[in-house]
C-alpha cells in the first residue's frame, strides 16, 4: 500500500453555498445588535447613558427617547445579540469557518465604536473614576467614599452615583491602580477619566480575543468558536467595552495564565519549568488582585495543573505557582491594608441588588452570607463536575476552570450580565455542547431584565428574583439529568460497549486485513479528489447515511495510527449483498474475523475519533441472526474465497491518486459487487 506521504492531496470541490447561507443569520443579528446598542448609547438618554458631565470625545446626541421605546429597543438589541451568537454556533457546527483575521478586525472595529459612545447601561464607570480620583489626590479608596469626595468639592465627586455614594471600593489593588492611571490622564474631568477607562477596556478586550485565538491553535472550528463566543459576541462587547466594567481587567491575566500553563506542560523539568509555573501563578494572582471572585477559576487552573503534571514535577509546579500568586497578592494588599477586607464585607451587606430571594438576616451577617455563597458554589460545582462534558485532551485545565467559574457566577447572590465575562473565554475553547445555548441564553435573559441599566428599578430586581432562580433551577436539573452532554459527546466519552453473553471464538476460520468481508465500512480522506467519482462526499453521505450489515459472531479488531486526514461514511443498503470500498489517506486499518458469514444481522455501530484510540481495541457486536439455507452458505464460502484470492489493491486513475483497498463482502449473494468511491 502506498505510504500517505506519497499521496498527492487536493482540496475537494465542496460547495460553500450552504455554509454561506448558515452564516447569514448570525452576521445580520450581530450587526443589528451592535448597531442598536451603539445608537442607544449615542443618544445620551439618561436611562441608558451614565451622567458624566460635559467634555470628552464621546458621541452624545442629547436625544431623549420615550421609556417604552427605550425598553423595546434594549430588548431588541439583547435578543438579537443572543440569537446572533446561538445561530453563529449553529453555523460553525454546519461547517462555517470565518477568517480569523477578519474576526479580529471586526472585534477591534466594534471595540473602537463602543469606546467612543457614552458609558452605557451602568453607573459603575462613575465609581471607577471616583476611586481613581481618590487615589490621585492622595487618599485610600478602601477608606474614603464618593460622598466624602463630594464633600471636598472635587469636580469628579459631583457625579457620584446615589446608590453607591457611601460604598468604598470593593476591587483589588490591580484594578485600583488602572483606575488611578485613568484618573491621572483625565485630570478633573469625569468625562475624560471615563474615556480613558473605556480605552483600557477596549484594548483589553481585543487582547483577550488575540490570546484566545492563539490558545485555540490551528483547529479552525475552535478558532471559529472563539470568534463567535467572544471576539464578536455583541453582548460581551456591549457590557465590557460600552459599559467599561472592571471584570474585563481580570479576564486578560486569567487567559494569559492559561497560556503560561500550556507552556508549562511542554517543559520537561528544570529551572525553566519552575519559572514558567511561577509566572503562571503570578498572572493568576494578578487576576485575583483585580477582583476577588476570580479566585474561583484560578482554583480550577491549579486543579488542572495538578492533574496534568505527574510525580515530583506536580508538587514543584504547584508550589512555584502558589509562590508566584502569593507574592503578587501580598504585594498588592500590603498597600491596600485591612481596609480592603472591611470594604468587601460592607458590600456583602447590601441587599438591594440581590438576584436571589433570601431572608434579610443573610445580609446582616457576613458569616452567614459567606456560608450561603459556599453552599451554592458547592452545589453548582458538584453538579457540573458530575455532568459537564469532558474538555479537550490538550487543555486539561479548561474543564475545572469553567466549572469553578460557573459555580461562582451561577451560584452567586448578585448576578449581573457582565459577570459572565468570567466564563465565556473558557467556554469558547471547549468543544461544542448544549452548555453553549444555556449560557448564552442566560446572558441574554439577564441583559433584558436589567436594561436600560442606569437606575435599575425595584420592579426590575423583583422580576430578576423570580426569573434567575427559576432559570438556575432548570439548568441544574437539566444538567443533573445528563442533558448537557450531547449524543455525540456521550458516545465519544464512553468506551465501546463490550457485549455480554456472547461466546468468543479463539480460532476464527477467516480473517481479512485492511478491508474485510465481515463489515461494511467506508473511510474517506478529507483530501480525496477524483474525476471519475459519481458524487461528492456530502451527497453520498446524505444518500447512504443509515445502514451497514455485520455477520453473526463478528470480532472487530481496530488499530489506529496518526492519520493525515480521514472521514468515516456508512454505506450500502440494508441487504444481504454488500460491497465495500475504502479510500484512505494514511492512518488506520482494521481486521475482522467471522465465524459464520452466511448468517447476517443488521447492526448500528460507531467509529470513535482517532484521538481516543490509544491502542488496539477488541469489541464484539450482538447478533440478530436471520438463518439462510445450507446451500447458500456453502456458495457464500466459495465466493468469499474467490474474492480474497483476487488482488486486494488497485489504483484509481484520476487527479489526486489515492490508494484503494477493494474487497467485496458477499453476505448473501453469489457475485462480487463493488462501489466506486
């Protein structure tokens, strides 16, 4: 058989029209969501745009919309953003592969657009500007409040938000340092300080998209998922860049720590591995120094590193990572002091923006509040650990990181949509599953509940305290019942079943190598191209997607090597006469042994991915015999021996020549039949 390297590969002439049609809906919905969000922010309506005073480079039309029209437009933007993301994921599953360069360019363009519209859907950016201003004038934002800044007659303090005027900052020293840098650049203008905060967020968002694209590697499907779930996700772009929320500043060091952890796995040992582990820990500690809730995915990263490493290297890597993270946190919180912890406990006592219907006593006792949070974290984390689909083999840290991130966000008492930025980058790197639809739908739902966002009313929080718990309960029940694992993922994760009650034959009387008469199977390379082929792979798959026939008492032995590229197709109608043809571009072979070729049975089976076949597998399929006459059985034996005696290898004279193993399997007829691939 010709070696795979000697085969000349050509790209198949596959029509791109179906994938273009599939991409139409996500492109239109995404563009609609971005346009509506940008237009609403540019109006300057105080229902969606935070009051930041005059000045600054923002586009402000000073136009006021009717409350009903504003709410309807916000619902349209949030719903179209969710539909665009979900339809984009569906298009990726159907084969749509957008250009990574075009996706990153679109991400940068939308980020710049949202950076030049007024801060939208939240007053948090006003708090960030005031905390930075407090640092610039020489005070501690963990002690001084925006109300005290106002009492000093500071120009920035005039725009303090009423809801948080007595709340010191709850963010870490890293976030406060960036806020102080923006305040230093903006001077005494609230508008310019918020502009520089939005510029920092826009740069961080694009940087996260670039890092995720690098983490996705050469796999086009994974890169497409990164583009849909993060780079051009209109909901995340709106909340992270237009809303300028600090959570994004923690996402960047988190994904950089993930990249450093991948580099750590490639190191065999020595000082370089210890240095890489320390760098990973330092970046993870920096994420926690931005916002303390990111300790959840950081703990998942540590668990993934522990699982990936072995022996002494495991302990050394974990110790170096903990040392690096501790050094960053100790240095940062040495500046903040104990006042940072006191400010955090004061934030926990706030009940007006809770998304869960809890008794008032929970908010009056920080210890009880922490117990409730821990219980919710363990419940959500336990269900997801039990039922969440497996992660990719080349990134063992992703699954525990995503589980911890979801446990923090979904199990939290306060659940704003921008909190979802913690798990979307991790979700984008995982294989497709039903988890995608649940999480995208969750973000769209909460967005519709809280928008327009500035001055969220008591009625909106009352709606959220009903919708969010119901959604969370349905999600956990669905996950506990195994609904998150799709049929394809379940089959790929589970081993091939070993059928019980079948007699194993130690000495099978007939064995075929490469292509055997015992099974009907077609495997084609991704690069197959032949001018004498009657139909494309896609059309043949549609015509022959149902059946195969296996004789009774069949033992299938499979051996897999690394393949340049292949695809499995089930072929042949469900009948007693079956012909098998295989076109392969390097990779895997199998042999079959049959004890009774005259007794056949229809059987459905599955070919797992080559990555999961680490060694030879032996599996037996259950018989469903339908008896035939003795004379037909004797005739079959003679015809099969004649087929085996023929040459087992021929070449197709066409452009893109490939090796073809052609052996006919006669399971109920008297002549040799063949199917040309």
